[in-house]
C-alpha cells in the first residue's frame, strides 16, 4: 500500500539555524499538507499546497516558514531561523484531491524537531 | 471557526471492555468527519470516516456515526484489545472544498490492560 514517507525522523538543531524537513507524498496525490504537534497539544494545521503554490495557510505559518516541491517528488518545509517554540513533531500529509466530500488525508510518520 | 472537542483522557480499560470516546464538533460548513489513531512511536493513521449525516464509518471493530442533530461523531468498540492502546484523534474538514485543512480534537489516550 502506498505511504507517505518523511525524513529525517528526528532533527536536533540550534536556535537560529535553518532546517528543512522532507516528505515524499503518495505518487498520484495532488494536495500536500504540513501539520505540527507540540508535545501534549493538539495537531495543528500549518499549510496546504496544490499545483506548486500554497492554497491555504494558518496564522502559525509566518514568514519564517516556506514550502516547496523542488523536484516533483519531494515536498519540503523550511524553517529559516528556528526558535525554541518550534520544537514539535511535524507531520506531512497528502490527499488525492479528486473527489469533493470524500477526500482523505494520509499522514507520514512525522519528524521530531528539537530546537536547543 | 471550526472546532472539535473530545472527551478528556486518559482512558484506561480492561481487555474486552466496551469503549466510547466522545467527539463533538462546531462547523460553519458541512464537514466530513474522521477518526485517526496514533500508535506509540508512529504517525497518524486513518481509522474511519463519514462524509454525510447518518453515515456510519467502521474499521477494525471500531464504529462512529455522523450525527448532525447532535453535532457528534462518537467512537465505539464493543470489545477492546491490548493492541488498541493508542491516542485517538477526532477531526473534521470542509467537505465542500478540495484540499481543506483538518481540524483536530485534543486526542484521547487509551490504555487497555490485559
């Protein structure tokens, strides 16, 4: 069964450093998403991406964040200058985008980001 | 905006007990409803879904019915197993919009003891 993959599984970085989290979506899916889950809190939506542009973003997704699909397979989330409060589990998700009302998002295993 | 409220956890049950995890929602549009499960050390897996009122989603012995009149989507299982120990998330998305974000509840930690 096709699945979403994410790398790395765990990333440790110093405050102020840039990080790039990578996701390989399910191959025939058209919509891509990033969510995050701070320890002990809800899973929160960050951004959705379709046809090589952002389709929706939350208030969390400020100028420090960016997304792109650099090579037609990977989908990346970049945090330009990490803060302590960016420490969280980051989940990539994808959906086929072919059927309004039944579209389902499939999640990767997550990247745990720790900012020191 | 849209929101999802789950019963407070954690929930601890003995094997073969009956499980109910309550979920209610507030939505401006007409949502699709989902239950996702997160096993220890893993990502979110879709457990079941329902896309219109009175639909029942089911999978692996779990069931949930989309109740528009009570804005609820409670998760039930008749006889839980130790392997069901996980965190369960109720979520919704706008069914009328492709690529709509998921809005999640707080998650409910379930522990099943042998």
